[in-house]
């Protein structure tokens, strides 16, 4: 059987995907209409053109424009459902989705009502596609540590399906270190710890996430490739790097897919997962991510399955659920090999 066909059928897990970044072009038009705002585009084709980025700062500008159009908490139900529908088409069984709550609360929306809408989308997707999803709340580093503490207050008051925190936003302008106490408090609350690092800033950003925040996983982590000591440290500590290859090419973090360090990370024995980040904005999905690793970086079917197990094994699922899902992954993989 064709290897690429088998790759599409591999069971997968996704650790790094943003709900707003999964907004489909046609859904952006619906949101504008539902919000009673002038449509920024007349067609989905126009919206796709809007999702063309010159660099990382330009991507942030476009992302913020999409955030501005979300004016109702209820809109998150459709956004979440469609994100999971797209993942399910790629045989993704489990997702940890990033929800940048402060972006929307600062625009007048209610955290609790948004979380309820997100979880309605999660429940519908589970019923329709059998996909599981938990939520990680992005503190958004641009707003500062005090706002981060406030976000933890929100989570304490309502934490349905919230399993971790993240630190996204403008990494080069807002370093991780000031969030040390915020992350200490989150750990005491029983939340898992993730941070974007080494995407738009250098290795020092990752060192801060590792040493000051005590993260379990690093979002992107591209800059780690420039620091052998850091790579050794990450491996020793068992920290997972959530790579997002297409995203990094599209935002000019790396020049080409062939120059992406995911192959280096894997060959060095680091725990690496592969993710879409903002799939609709980058024109990707989990199958495309896996296929391009096979075509451009020589990942074999067994290596891609290892990436898939990495994502599951370093997920924040309870151990019992993780073990059960792992058995399912292995059974599906063995069945694929027999088909071959």
C-alpha cells in the first residue's frame, strides 16, 4: 500500500493548536456577519489571501484582526467544533487546544461564558467524531504577570477541562522570566506548564522557560538548535518540544522546511511532537504536517508513528486514559502494517 496513504491513516495526537488560529476563511465571514460588523472580505478566497504573512509580526497583526471580529462568547462553540472536525479528518484522537482568554476578556467578553462555549464545541465533536480535547489557557505575555495572576483567578473560579497554562504573544518583547511566580502558583493549582519559546526569540528565551518557569513542554523551540548545551538540558529534563514546521516556514522563523530543526531534534533523541499551530491561517492540517516530514525530511512511517506516540505520551491526559489510548494507537498501527 502507498506509504502516503498509510501516513494519513496513522492515529495522531495534537498538542499545539490555537482555537482562533483554526478559524476557517468562510467562518471568518460568518463571524463578521454574526457580530454585525462590516465584512472585511466578500469571499472565502479573499480571506485566504488575508492569511498570507510577510513575517512573524505581520502574522500577529492578522491574528489580532481576527480576534477583533469575535464579539460573542457563543462563537467559540463553532470555532472549537470546526477545529476538532478538521483534526478528526486526519485521524487525530486527542487534542490540547490553546485558548487565549485574556485577548477576548479585554475586548469585553466573559471568560466563563467563553469556556462554556468552547466545551460545548468539545462535547459535540466528541459525540460526532469520537475525538477527545482538553484546554490550555494562554496567559498572553503581552499583558504582563499581574494579568497572568488574574487569569489564574479565572481558572480557579471555573476550570472545566482546563489542564494547563501557556505563554504566547510577542516573545521578543516580553520575556518569560517575570512570569516565574505566576507559573509557581499555577503548579500549586495542579495545572501543567507550557510556554512558547524559541520561536521569535533566541535560546535565552527557552532557557528562561526551562529554568524560571519550569515548563514541561516548549512551544516551537526552534532556537534550541543553536545551543548544544540547551539541547542537552532539554533532553536530560525530558522536556517535549512541540514543533510546528509549516507555521515556522510561513512566519519566516525558518527559511524552508528542509532547514527546520525537527529532524535534528528527533535524531538527537529529544521528545518531539508535530503540530499545526494555526492551521487555517497557515493552510495546513495534521496530515499535511506528517506528509511533508516524510517528503522533505525523510521521516519513515515508523518514525512518524513515534512522533505520534511522543505527542500522546507527553500529553497531559490522566495516566489511565493515556494508557488506554496508547493501546488503541498501537492496535491501529499494527493493523496498518498488516494492510501494507
